[in-house]
């Protein structure tokens, strides 16, 4: 099986580590080899959080520069920062809702032109799926479900050797029962939104 | 998380390296654990603490790694299976007991889980702790994935029990924080308690006894070397006349690279899982017949030097390279799959696979996203007050290790030195002596958990030697940085009767400090006045700035302040004092208008005291 490397990036609190973990669980349920990695450290204090999922047979959980087949960017600025990770045939899934870092919020630095980011990314990668995951999560009734929307969008790209059943089963097993229904709704919302933009 | 306890033999689960280690300890029949948290090992302590309620082992948080190691040694000397988990610099603190515990040996079993941090994701240095195993004659396992984390932990306990000596399991950030499938094994029952059999000659390290112990230690290491020769964790993958020797996080990078470079059948890889003592005979066997050999390891050339020594001893003279290969295998930071692949390609003279990287040179400048003190963080309040208190004075700020080290960042910039845990209390001794005629004053900072870890001895030193400086103890009543583990400074109400909190004020007074004041940093005026008074006091002074970590209050007690605050735009003069001096991350500039993000606002109301225009008010309910 061909190895697929997925690089997740976002900001502390967006749940990208959980998203990579659920993807890993779905791979495990599907008997597909999987390894994951995540970087904690000081990332909980508003910094960048990165995690990876490598499925299909490679043993290294770490993704070197230029070797991510899929970039899951939970925030547009972080998509730009993670460009070093992708190659020309990569698929990028990017949420367009900006979370300005403190350096921007306090007026020390400027945030790049948000509206131009999807086009900028499109010129670099084979395919870009952009969606406002925060808005979609809110519409689905769980503003904290950005990671579920992103997982749905990832599935919709068809770039994964993993079924929808396996992903929803992983969500069922790996998220709190009180949020399950809304998380599944967020996932579906992500699938629909991304499918509409193929 | 109960899968770690409930998982049946043969069952498979996706586990983080640190989780797998906990499962391994549980399978081995762990009785007792004591830890001081340190990333990347922190999850182990948190998991053990939480799981003990449903398991037969007991776990306690220690005040520091030395205490934890000695506590675990006590249990193992009495015949129990014990462990501690620490980060690489934590082993510096625990080096004293470990150096002699190896002489004494243990009677149950004892495992020290040590997590190194190449790349310094959350550490002050990237020292290579494999040298400790060699220095102290302690056998060492080095897992390279989650399954091995579990399996080698089980093996480490077994070896410790068999040889009667402590054993190290060493990981790195990548191994500790990777996730992979782990197949569970059977669980051995814990012994839970025992009777201490006296054996003073074995357990009292007086010189006369220690000389005998040293001889015994070397005999045990001989037996350990035999185990290493036969260990299934030291295995050769593939075959060929070219060779790679590797261990730890580099193992998967090497194996992936050999496959991807089409070197299968040409390069054999010796994957070392038990790295101390090294399988010397196994290495000699592996080397003989190889035309050239590459050693791939992160950090220091520890393995490389050992392999070269083995080759010399066996009269083998094929080229053996490691550090410096292709200019890539450096002693700095962590490696990654592409870096290791490039080094292997160059050394074995095959074409590398270059990923089709994208050209991002036209990317606009990207604003940095540094971590910062959270909204509502009491450390920001104390720093703000301290900065005000220091106005007009020439003040040096020795600082320490914890969330509050982020006070280094602008605009607070309240750290002039950060050395290691506890050093902010001891550095002022020599620093103060050096600058005694310069007119400079010293205002040092330390967190509550770090104070108990290694600040108290420095404070006694300061009292004893009449040093004059001010120490601010940033008491948020928890070990916040590593994930909110209990601190001895915890709120007595939260202690639940199982723990006995220790009053820092009583400690400071008991240690002989005459000027001690407790303040609530939420009151900036009073805090500023107290710190100013302390700075002007002719002697040693301690200020305890006490306010619980709001994240911990929210997570553990489910409490959150209901009132959020907002900027009254009619009153706001856009002076930006809230941003440029206080820098709470809930503030943002929206087209020249200053606003507060209600989703971030913690409701602490301290910015109300900061705003010179009195423009910050409770937000109206929607």
C-alpha cells in the first residue's frame, strides 16, 4: 500500500491532535498500518500545534519538509507557515477563518491578506479545498467541532484509503458521548461542504 | 483511559509512547511510583496518578526527581516493583541517588523512565542522557516505537528483578509523543506490600561496603552484557555487505530510507533496543564482513564511539562514520526521515529521492505565533505590578522554569537569567555579591512547584549568608506547565483529605526570612506597593503572589468567571496601554479600535485597573 502522509497544523485549542488521533483510530479499525506524532511543549499557550498521521506502511511518524501528501491547516496563516511540508502533488485542506496571533492582535505585525490565501495555496499544490470550518461547525451546532468539520472535508477529498464508516466509528469511540451527535453533524457538514467544492 | 488497565492480552490499541510505557509498567506488576513531572515524560506521571484508584499500584507526586528516585528506591529496596519517570534534566537532579543506587542494587525491581528532548521542544538543553547509563553502570533500553515502549518496559522490570539493579528506559520526545498500535500482553499481579529484610552490608553505602558493592556491580553488568547479547531487542533487519547501526527515534527513519532508496538486500541494519551494556560480540559479528558502516543516532556520537572501539578491539578496519556524514548528521537537534535518508544516500553512494518541494519564496511575511501567558494568568498581573514597583530602580530579574518563564516575552520582559529549576533563588547570592557596589537590586521569580522542587535550599542559603534580594513566589497552587499536576502549594480544599498542602508563607518564615508578605496579584496597586516595599527593605524579602491558575480552576473545578469585559469605545483613548504594557491575549486591534475577545476573556477584571481612561467595563449580556 502506498504511504499517505498527512500533516495537521493549527492553533492550541482547535483540536488538531484529536483529529489526527481519530484518523489513526479509523486506520487501525481498517487494519491499515498507521503511526502518528504530535508536538506538545509550550503549544498549549496559544502557540502553533502540529501533529501527523502516516498511514499505509512507512514506519516514521515524523514528516520531513516536502513530504506531506495532505496538509490539514486549521487556520489560514498556519497553512502558509506549513507550506514547507508539502510537495507539488499535495492536497491542502484549509479553514479560512483566521485566528490572529498576539503579534497581529497587538498591532506589531500584519496578518497576510486572508482572502488571497486560498488562491496563493492553489498555485502551489495540486488541489486546495478551502472552507470556513468555524462557520460550518457553528452551523452544525458545535462551535468546538472545527476538527470534525476538517475530518469530514479530508474524507471528501477521496485522498484517504479509509472508509466513512471507519471514520464515523472512530468519532463514535473517541469523543465524548454528550458531543457525539453534534460531532457527527460537524463531520457530515465537512463532507458536504468539501464535496460541493470538488 | 482505562484501556491501559482493561486491555486484554492480544488486544490492540493505538497508544502514545508514554501511554504504552504505563501499560508496560502495569503488565510488569508495578507496585509503587513516584514522579516529578517533566515534559516529554509528563503524561506518565499524570496517568499513573489517575489510574492508581483502579489499579493495585500506588503513585505519588514527589517534590523533585531526587526525592522521587529515592522514594522509588525505598520501595524497591523493600522488595516491591517501583518506578519513576523524569525528563532528561530531571535525571541531573536524580543523579545523586542513581549513582549509588546502582552500587546498592534493588531487591524488587526499579525502572527509571527517562525522556530526552532533542530539539528542545520544551527544555533548556538537549543533553544526551545515554551517558548516565554508562556513567553509573545502569542497564538501558531504548524503544523506537509505541509497541517497544510497552515491551521494553516489561523487559526492563524483568531484567531489574533478575539482576537486582535499577534499569533505565530512555526515550526521546518523538518516541514519547508518537502514537502507534500496541498489542497488549498479560498483566502480572502487583505484590502491593512486603516486609523489609535487614541487610546493612548490602544497603549501607559506607566506604568499606561500597567497595564490595562496586565489585558486585561490575559482575552484574557482566550478566547484563550477556542479556544484551541475547536480547531480541537487538536485532538485525535486512542483509547486505553495507551496514547501518542505529537506535531510538532514528530506527524508523533508517528502515524507511533503506526501503525507499532501493537498498534492501544491500544494507543490513542493526537496530539496538538494549543499548547499555552494548552487545559487544553482536556488534563485532555484525561489523565483520561489512565493507562500510554508518552509525545513525541523534545528539552525541555515543554509539559511534562505542562501535569504533569494538571494531578496534576486534581488529576490524572498515570505514565507520557517524557524526558529520554528508554534513547532515550533526550533534544538534532531532533528525527527520529526509535528513537520515540523505545521509544514507550519500554515504552509500546512491541517488537520493528529492521531494518535489514547493517554492514558497513569494509567501508574504508571516507573523510569528509565540506562546504567551494565558488570558487571566496571575503571573502577568504579578509581573505587571513588579515592573511598576521597579520603576526608577535598576533591577535584575533572575527567573526560573515554569509557565512564568514566558514573562521573558515582550512587553513584560521580566527574565534576565533562567538557568535550571530553583536557580533563581541561588543565583542572586553570587550575582548580588558581584553587583554590591553597582546600585543594582535583585528581584527574583519562582513558581510554587519549582520553589518546593529546589528553591527552598537556596532560600536557606540566602538567609544563612545574609543575602539581600527580593524573591517573588508565583503561587498558582499547581504545577501548571506540565499539565496541572498537584503541587504541595495546592488549595487545602482541593486536596480532598488525601494530601497535606504545605503553607509557603510558614515555610519562608520557618527558613528564617523576616520580611514575608502574601499578596493577591489581582489587586495591582497592593501588589505593586508590597513589591516596592520589599525592594526597599534592607535584607532578604519574600513576596508570595497567590492566585490559582484559571485554566486549572476551569478544568478541575468546572468554574469559570461568568462576567466578561469589554472596551467602552466612547471612553477609550486608544492609548493601547492594555496591549503595550499588560498584553493580555484577549485584547486585539480591529481597524484601530481596541476590543476584547469575549471567547478569550477570563473575567479577571485586572485590565480595568490597567486602563488609564477607565474604559474597560463588564460586557453587557446579549
